[in-house]
C-alpha cells in the first residue's frame, strides 16, 4: 500500500491558511495544524475583554478553521523565543514594528523542527505571491524556504504553480496540477474557492493577524521601549498595550485609562502591580499609572482620568488612589479641559 504522507499547516485563522490546508487535504494527505502564540496575536484578546459587541459570538478563528477541516490544531507558546525576532530582525521592520520576513522565517523554522520531531513530511502555508509587500514577494519567498531550513519541504498550495516545484510535488506526494497559481492582493479567487468548498463564513482579512502591523500599537510599544531604556517586554506589558487610552503627560510616567466597562474590569486585575485611580463621586473609568511618580504627578494623572468620566464638567471630582500594596487615599481634583490635554500626550 502507498504510504499516506503527513503535512503540518500553519494556521493563522484566516481564509488563506484554511484554503491551503483544504487543497492539500483533498489530495489524501493527512494534515495537522499548528498555531504559534507570540503575545502580539490579534486573535481573541480585545474582543473578549470589551463589553461592546457582546451579543456577537466570539471564537478563536484558528480553532474554528481546524474544526472546519476536521484536523488537530497544536497551539504553541513562543513568547520568549519570539522576542529576539522583535528586538533584532535581520531583514528589518515593515511599515510599523512588524518584522514580517523574519517572523515568517522563524515560524516556518519552528514548524520544520516540529515536523522532524513528529515524523511529518512537509509544511503548508497560505502564502500568496504578491499579497504582502515584505514577506510574500517572489524574491523573498525563496529566502524564507532557505533560511528556515525547510527548503523545498515548504509547499504554498495557493501559489505553487507560480513557484519552482517542491519536493512533495516532484515525488508525486501531491499533484501540482491540482494546486493553484494565485498572485496579487485580490481576494476574489479565494472567496470563490471558499464558496466551492462550502465555507460560508470565515475571518475577513484586515491587515494581518498581528498587532505589530498596527501603527498605534507600534507607537505604544516604541514608547514603552524608550521609557524603559531598552527593547524589553513581558507578556503583561504587551497585553496592556492592547487595552485603553495610553497618555504620557511626562517622560517619567504614563496613564492607561479604560475606554469602557470591560476594559475597566480588565485593568482592575493589575491593581496589585500598578498605582490605580478610580472615580468615587461619579461614574468613571479605572486607570493605571505606569512609572515612577510623585504626589504632583499623581494629582495630574487623577485630573486627567477625571476628564474621561461622567464628572468631566464638574468643578471637582473625588478620586480614589490605590497603591499596589492595597492601601489607598482620597484625592479631590479638577477635571482637565480638552485644551489642557496636548495631542502629544496621546500615544
């Protein structure tokens, strides 16, 4: 009997990875999924935190893709290993702090190592020639294959016929004629293929699945590095960058102010690690102070937080300031006016 070949597909949760895995699966290949958690993933976090849109069902799209395909999904935590990719990308950053080419090399390398440990034959990705300006160009795709160590064990089913035949194609594990030759940024061919396969719902493309592609998020991360004097972060740091308004009134501290109830609840979970501010005399957001502050800084922060509460037009608002140790005191402040909040404070 012919040996059934096994492939691992990088599953982001998007349409391309869904279709790439399905195309290979249709050829009788045993497919498993792999999803790498970097800490910067857009998937799930802010949607789960915020109250807004609670009436809509929430799901992890990578798990949903695996369910649609009927495959096992391996979710692997690479937070610590991924730091060096973010700190020192060999091929630089994209438009923001996204190390897209280095990121793809890293993930394919990790998938290749996983294949070796688990006796899988080759790797599938949903890359399309010309779809991304940094990592999905015809001249950078061979770089990913070579530098990851996967070489021609890396199959891109959506664009395979625009690329040199890989080992799975040359050895007849997969039929090259049943692979696609897509290129460019248009999503119409993928949408038509999804319809043919019977996939009626899927995650819509929205600039990638990583917060590092987002200009506002990247600005906040750059500010964090500058304030701390080094390119370092912990998981809590990058999680907090996804939540609330971030304002830096002075170089020595910033204020993180919740924008709605769900974010206030989330920030309360960090009150044992940061100075926190809450409004007592009228409804308002919870806020955290990140940095080394004196009494004058705390009063300024409290006045700033009061501006974003229901007491913004009051003469005075009573606020509660709590230390990480759990002790607290009351502070009466005048809410700042919009004119007193310079645009450069907002990160």
